[in-house]
C-alpha cells in the first residue's frame, strides 16, 4: 500500500516560472478553425508557454528558487536538501540537481538528487522530501519541479503539440513539529508504460539513424522516435479508472470526507478528463481551479503552477488541500494537506 502519513513538515512558499513566449491554439495552422474551437472546448487549453531552444527546465526552476530565497530572506547555508523532479534534465549525467546546488550557491553539505517523473512528479516529490525532512535532521528543503515538455514535441503532431506548455517551479519546506501531518496515497502500473513515452534515446533503445525518421500515423500526426508518443484514449481511460478511487482511498485512510477540503488541485491534463474525475468524486466546481486555459498541460509542474496562478490570494490563511496527479509511467498519487498556509509568489516570466 502506498498510503502513508508524514509529520512535522510545513510548506512555506511556492514560486513558478514560465517562458515569456506564448502560443495560441487558435494560431495552430495544422488544425482547421472548427478543429481549433473543438480542441479548446474539450481540452480547455487556449494558450501555452513555449521555451526557447536555450531555456531549460533547470533555468526556470532556478529563477523560482531564487525568488523564494530572496523574498523570504532564507540563509542559503541553511538549506539542507534540494530535489529536482523532471523528465527534461540538463544532461544524462551529472544530476541536474547537483548543478543547481552550485548555481544556487548552497552549502556543500546539501543533499541533492534528481527524480525522473512526469505528471505525478509533484506529489511523489513532495512525499520524498517530506520523508527525508520529517525526522528533523534536515530542517529546510527545496523541491524543484518542472518540465520543458515542448522539447520533445513534433510540431506536425496535432495530437500532442497543442496540449503541452513549459514551467519550472520551486516549493520551500521547513521542519515544524506543530505542522499538521500530510497524508499520501501513491500508486504505479508499469504495464502501461507505452501509453506516454519517448521511444528512443535511452540505453534500452539508443538513438540510431532510424530515430529521426518521420512516421506519419495519420493525417496531421507526424512523429519521430525522439518525439513524445501519446496514446490519448489509453491515458484518458487510465485517469478515469484510477484517479478518483485513489483520492477516495486517501480520504478513507485519514478519516476525512470530500467536504472537509477547500480546494482540489488536479494535474492539468485536459478539462474533459479532469471534469469527469471531479464529477466522479462529487466535488463542486468552485473547488477545482484550472490553469489549463493559459498554460496547457505543464506535466510535473502543473499543480504548483495552478496554486500560484489561481490560489495566490487565497493561501494566506489555513486552507485544506487535496492534490491529485496522474499520468506517465503509468504513475499516480494524491496528497491531503490540512491547515496549509503557503506564500504564493507572483508568476515569473523569462525569455
């Protein structure tokens, strides 16, 4: 069972950084005007932020972390742990988190490592860093989560290109014995790994001359094996099958109910999918904020981005939250955070 309770951790602040460059799905010329309108209606995605060739996930996470450190006047020497959760790291090796430890001018005593996870990454990352810090040996931590998802997209693939945007986020946590425990329910099913994948580039299937060969699966869907391959129907069915029961089991575990929470932060996959999950859980619409309209599916960074952009003015008082993330892996999980009082910094935009 992936059910666990972690005490003594307080989330103090969240920041998010996106590229200034914005693309509208109404300008995506691979779709007809009617198809553009249908896409926006079903997915909820009108615009997305797309990083330049030189802007990396780590750069956006760095900006977010710097903003928190400066705004909260944190002593860099006191940050004990840094975890980066991303599928778009700087290099195969070394770990990007180690490079960020140096770029952020943190102490050499800082624990730093990467976690390679996508859509479920924020919830998984939050559980890992909270577990490391809960004993009190590590007092202050940074969880950096984000993806440059557009890096792997084919612009000639209308089934993926209009869906994804880029973001890098930072979450600052502290050890606090007065904090309300955080409850988690984490799950995985690797039998569905082919539903969302980049086929080539790893040691199982290295890059070859065939990797960059363009494959036309159907009209308007052209990809290479270095691009993202997405089985939309399989992912939709998986999310509807697993997300709601995962949340229900979490609330049974911690003996709470749907009405005990102020907001439900879902991974921003697409609006039709998320609304179906919301209705299954019988959550009123006002409790489920969306950042999809302006940013698209931002992979692992979608939940903190949604908190920053949609709940910034509402998190200055104790608030009960449920986070629910699901996708690539297949991997999914939820977290119940009670009495959260989080400083959400203004959205950062960079070239």
